[in-house]
C-alpha cells in the first residue's frame, strides 16, 4: 500500500518511519494533491498545508 502524507510541524520527522509505503511530503500548496494523485497512490493524507505566502489547497482539489 502506498500512501502520500503532506505534513509539516504537526509530525516529527521520525513519526512515519514505522509505516512502510508512506512517502512524507512537505505541507501542501495548491496543485500538490493533484500532482501526488498522478502517481496513483492508494491514499493521500493531508495534515498540514500552506495558507500564507503560497496558494492553499482548494476544496475542489480535495474533492477531486
């Protein structure tokens, strides 16, 4: 199972090491979820995202 996790300060660097198949990414900005989905992961987890200085993830992107 492959999982892409977008996280920043909410998780420490080693928190996901025990889970095989998890790819940790920095906080998500607009377009990052779509880019991750093109790699056909089994799941995408959005924990942290950008809201200042970069366009944030839109709700339509999450629904897609």
